C-alpha cells in the first residue's frame, strides 16, 4: 500500500462513506434545525432587548448592558458546558440539544442586541421629533418610523453575525448532539476510519456555501442604498 | 337694539414667562409669546438666541423649566394633558424636513392620519392626497423622499403637518437648508397657508417674506424678546442697537 492509497483509504473510503452517509444526513438536518432555532430565538431576544433599552429605564439598561457584555465575553463552549454539565448539579438538567440551543441563542442575542441598538441610535433624532410632533406615541414612533430604518441598516452586520453563530452549532457535538460533527465523530469511533469526518466537512460546505454567498449578496445589496 | 358684541377670541398660543435651562446653560430667560388666531408671527435673532428652543417648548419637544403654555385652550404643561392629543393641533416643520425615508410622500402624510386620528387607509390616503394637493405635489404622491428635491421634500413635510388640520403651525427655518432656487416654492406654499387663515409662528431669516406676509416680527437675543412690532417698524426703524446690528447683518446677505 502506497502512502497515497493509505490516504485515500483513510479519508475517502467508499465503504465507510456509504455506511455512515445516512447518519451524516440526519446530522445535516439536525444542524439546520438547531441553527434555525438559534437564529429565531437569538434575533427575537436581541431585538426585544434593544427595544426595551430604548425605553431608557436606567436600572434595566444596566442589566441589559451587563448581560450583553457577559455573553459576548464568555466563550460559547464555556456557556454550553456550564448549562449541560453544571445545571444538573442544581437539579435542572437540559438535553444536549437544549443546552446548545440556549447557549448559542444567548450569545446571538447579545451580539444582535448591540447591532439593533446601534441601528436605533443611528436613526437621526429629527425622525423621532417629526413623528412625535404629529402626535405619534413613543412606541408607535419606534415601531413605525425608527425600527424600519434601523433594521435596514442592520441587515449586513446581522447576516454576518448569524452566519458566524450558526457555524458554532458544531460545538453541540461536545454535549452528545448528533449534529453533523457529532454524527461524523461517532462514525469515526465506530469505523476506526476518518472518512465520516470528510463527509461532515462536505456537509458543512454544502450547508454554508449558499449562506455565505447569500451574506455577500446581502452586503453589496444594502451597501450603497441611501 | 344692542350693538353686536364682537366675539373676543382667546389667543391660540399663550406662553408666559418661559424659562429653559440645559444644565447650567440658561437658554430662555422669561419669554412671553401670545399669538392671536390667524396671526403670522416671525421670529428672528442671532444663532443661539433660543428661537428653536422656544418653538420646541410650544409643542413640548422640549420641557420648559418654568412658565406656562396654553395652545388652543389646552394647558401644555399640565401633567394631566394628553400631550399626543395636544400635538395634533400644533403642526411643526423642521429645517431638515425629517421626512420618513422608507415611506412615499403619501405614506409620510398618511401615517399620523391612520395611527393618530385612527382613519382607515382609504380615508387617510384621500385626506393625505388632498394635503399634497394644497402644496401642489399631488403628482409626487408615490415618490420616496430620496426621489424628491429639497424644496419638494419640505412641501411634503408641510403637507404632513397640515393634514392633521392643526390650529397653529410652527416653522423652524424651513428654507435654510434649501438651495436658493428652491426657496420660492416653499415660501409660496407658506403664503397660501397664511391666506387660508392658518395661525403661524415662523423662525426664519427670509426678510422679504417677513415684510410681505408677517403681522409681527419678534427679535430674540440671548434668551429674551428684545423687541417686537410690525415688520415695517422692526426692519425700518429698530429701537435697539442689537436689533439694528442684526438686521444690518442679514440684509447684507
Ligand atoms: N438639547 C440641548 N442640550 C444642550 N444645549 C442645547 C440643546 N438645544 C439647544 N441648546 C443650546 O441652547 C442655545 C439655544 O439654542 P437654539 O437652538 O434654541 O438657538 P437658535 O436661536 O435656534 O439658533 P440657530 O439660529 O443657530 O438655530 C444654544 O446655545 C444651544 O447650544
Ligand atoms: Mg434654531
């Protein structure tokens, strides 16, 4: 066996590939499900926090800023480990999926809150004044006049952050979630052959290539408008 | 037969002893401003003298530190006053137009009609269209602010304010952000508004317009009203040295 054959046998072993492909495909869908849940929860929570922050209630804002800084400072893996391995000690156990979802949602929430907040504050003060001078209430002004403009500005950074965080779903494999990476690693330990990892890498490329290209398109699309 | 008693109209705007502090900065130092129905009051004065702040106190975009303000009989500083309701009666036009960039001209005008007055969309749009017609921009209803000239944007802003049928209109330097060739259209719209009987308070340095249309000119200096009177008197024969100097300055432009 030449080195080349050994290499092919290790990383592109067709027999192993055929055996573990179904598991990887299951992991593929699980990764998409996890990513989808994180995006929904993270962005919704981030937007909600930014809206609450605009009410300018001092103690509440300190709390929001503290939470945001905390979850931006902590490595996501540490949060996952804390929730998955730490919470059971407090009598509350989460599944690996729930722990990964909650952790990454909190991190995405923290980053998107900052992005939305920056967008809200970037809307000129005159927009608030014009709207309020016609009798619109604070919340009406926020939702009808300010947020639509703020959201438009936030689309490019939001897209980038979302892509980054969904790649973090691979961390779920650490807490026994059979996502793409989890399924691939399981395959490796059963078959004693790294080919499932090759499949996993391909699955990630298939999943994220379109997303990255979409992100690039979004960025140019919204770059020179207004 | 008794002689017909004249109907004594209470003034639309009554502001008394208005003070405004920004931290240590004392910006308004006891300003009295009473505006009668159908009156057009012009406010001039050097930069920083408090003209904008005074206007913004009238509709409570700023909270005065002291004094009293009633507009159309409503006590603007009373805690019990629904300020959003009161603001429907006070239209405001800003130097920088402040149109909503994500809405068409029609959408800009219709927004408060729907969300403040509670009109349904067809009714709001019909009324918005009528307001745009009054500023001769009915044909631009579907345009976004970015597709309009500065002068057109300002006229849409005027339409947005008058659509609510306010009792008084406040203008804060409505033409100072405009290229000279676009000023005329905005002044014409204001002129028509005046002729329709609107009560107006205008901060502006358009002397020609003041001479032709104002009932009264107020000169503000350092947070106080230094002198006021008919345009001919203020521009032709100012009593104070500061007024003279200021008018000389703007006339040279
Ligand atoms: N929100 C604010 N916070 C602090 N200071 C302010 C604020 N708004 C206005 N000022 C100050 O109040 C003073 C009066 O301002 P104002 O805008 O009323 O003047 P103005 O007469 O309208 O001047 P201009 O002709 O330049 O528009 C200025 O010194 C200004 O810096
Ligand atoms: Mg001003």
